[in-house]
């Protein structure tokens, strides 16, 4: 028969107090119950652990040998409970984080550094993913969290980390490149390079609305699947595009970023409600805290 943890705790208490009376008082149980449990333990082990006589209670030779082992078992049990508590609080474990390319350079480094410093037992694995794969990964449980632009879907929860300017991205030698700001309507006659409509339809419906409000449908001359591809096309003079200011970190030559008046974009943390990884609220609150005290568009 394997001793119960409760019996081991009783045994250690009696050994420490060298008295059933004092041990029972410290354990807040009746002395008779304590004596019965020690007797049950001794019978299970097949040996006496204590000598009891009018002079007091003392460990037998076997009891002396058993005491450090009992302490070790109890310490390990306490450690296991403490570890479980840390895991339930999201302080240790693993979180799978997806991110859009446009958030990687400036957002990932400071937040991952903060996680490592505050929660060294929490491992964050990362994966770059386009928006459609990112959303599917959250829905299917392959990702726990994601840094993304607003996915514009109803089944994911989001928390805004920062808001930044959206810019017209022009070839560096474009006549409008030295302007301090532009309106979307100012680019009505320009050739455009955009992502494929199928890359994420909710975003493109939003683009359609913005262009319609500016009074035109853009003349799209070429499409690219990545931000780096769009920037390369702009630098080559193929057309203009529209990106967040932080995208400038992906290409610093051959292009000019000019703010579009009143045009802002959010960067968000997204997750699937009900997903049970306790690291989700831990990382979310840490990221929100960092975003409130640091310019994350420059921190990477």
C-alpha cells in the first residue's frame, strides 16, 4: 500500500514536534485521529516509525531513515502544485503566436523580449502567416494568438495594441513624394499595385469603400502577395500603393511614404474566444501594457 500524502504530513509533524499532542494541535485535528492515522501508516509500511513511552515520542531507527524521504515526497508534491498554479496563471508553458509580415519588424522584438524577461518559463513560438492562414490557424487551434490588422470577422476576439498612420507609398522620384500629406483622391489618376482580391476579401471590401468615398475605382496594373513585393513594385515605378507607416521598416530606399489625411490603421492581438491556453491573457495584458508605454512602431 502506498502512503497517502496526508499520512506523510502527519508523520513529519509528529517527528518534528516529538509529541502527538503538539503535532495534533498544529495540524488542527484530534490527537486520537492523528494516532490512528500514524498506526494505519505503520501497518501499511510493516514497521514501527515511532517509539512511544512515558518519556515522549521519538523516531525509531527506521523512522529516522524514512523521515528525509517523506520530506522529499512532500516537497515534490508542493512543487508540483506550485507548478500547476503557475501553469494555470499562464506564467509557464507554450504559446503559439502567428504574425503578419507587416507587424514583425517593429512589434515582435519588444514584446517577445518582455515575455522572456517577465516570464522566463513561458515559451513563445512564432510563425509568419498571411491573413487567411492566420485566421484559419486561430480557428483551428494551430495558433493561440496573432498580431494582425483587424481581421474583420465576427468569431475572433481582438485587442487593439496601437493605431498608426496609413501612407501613400510612391516612387522616390514621384512628383508628389515631397508632400507632407495627401488625400486618397489625389491619387485618382495613378496606376496602383495592390494585393490580390482573394488574399482577404474583408479587407478588399474595405478598400472598395475607401476608394468609392474618394470618388474613383483604382486602376490596378499589378498585384503582389506580400508587402515586400508591393514595395518593390513601387520602387520600380510600376505604380503606387497604400500601407501603414511602419511598413517603411521593410524598405527604406526607392520609395516615399506620405501620410494620407485621416487614414489610420490598427494593429491588434487576435484569438479564438474559449481557447483554453492560459498564456493568452498573460501575453495580451503584457502587450497592452507595453503598447501604452512604448512607441512600438519604433521599438523593434
